[in-house]
């Protein structure tokens, strides 16, 4: 039993080559409204980020401003992709302490961030590959996103496309890594197996996969974990792992 509660997906951060261009696409094609910004104008000289929102969904699109950064290295290796899946929690300190005590590797310890709109507490741990999970405790924050971001005054209003919330987030693994990854979520987060399929259930004439859906206690969070299975041709999961150069987030379903 956990001493912390995961309320929902908080946001997903994507590392992209051109955050401004990506933000334009998310607004014009997908109906996301830019609500917050971080960059040179806000005092961040290392990265620029646009926060895009539609109903309960928030994406943070980030690009490096200087060479040699972790963001740039991530893009060099993987291309544009999802770096962080953040969870809204009732207690960041407890979430970080329990998950690291159970074997998760810490990226950043709990820290308070604040501005004139209030305060929030965040902490980050590693999961598979170069992907991370950030815990966000924001009950005492009344701003548009998080401290350090400024509200975007955008003249063009997005045309919503009916996207309401994040349904699930899929992580692709190399062959043989699905079970160890699922056991990580069982041990570290106390999650359970919600549903599973094998290559007999999900396959075409040429490609197939195995998948286990991991879910938290209230089943608001669902994260399918996939691995390739044998087929006449290379599995789409194997193709992802090769092109992405390792395990990572295949897609975010909304």
C-alpha cells in the first residue's frame, strides 16, 4: 500500500528540435492552446518550452538553446520524442521516497519551486531507457502551469478537436524486457497488471507483439508495456526500438 496517491497524468514533456514550430503544429492541427512559456525572456538560458493544453491534457514541448545539453543529446540519439511522463500526486516527498526505497533511481530529489502564484513540489525518477517520471504536487499553486513559466498572451485561439484526457501511454521494450519492466512498476509503484495480450492476439500476417497493461490502484493511469514477437517480418516494436535506439514511449493515446 502506497503512502502517496497518483491523481492523474500531470503532463508529458517532449524533447523536440524546434519547440516553436512544434507548438504551432499542435495548435493548428491538433487544437492545443499555448498557455505558458519558458525561455530567454523568463531567465532560462538553456532551454525553451511551450506548454500546450486542451481540456485535461498538457504537453510541454522543449528545445535546447545551447549545445551540449541533455536535451540536445537526447534529440541526437532518439530524434524528437517523449522524455518525461509526469504524475499529479498528493505528496511528492512520499512518492519519491517510497519509489527510490523500492529500487528506482533518483534523477532529482524533491524540491519546492515558487513564484507569486504559489508553490509546487517536484521530484523525478528514472524508468526504462532514457525516460523519466516526475511527481508534481501542486495543491498550493494557482498559476497557469508551474513556477518558472509565464502566461502566454496568444491572439490566435486554437480550434479544439475534442481531445479530453490522456487515456494511456505506451512504452516499447526490446525483446525479453517486457516482464522485467512490468515487475519494475509492480515493485516500485505497487501497480497491477490490468490486461495482457500475446502474439496470438495482436498480429498481422507479417508483424506481431506482446503487451501487458500496467495500471495504478484507481486505474486512472494505464501504461501498456510492449515487446516484439516473432513474425514473417520485423515487428513494429522491434523497428521502433532500433530507430529510437532503445526503449521509449511509442505513443500517447488521447
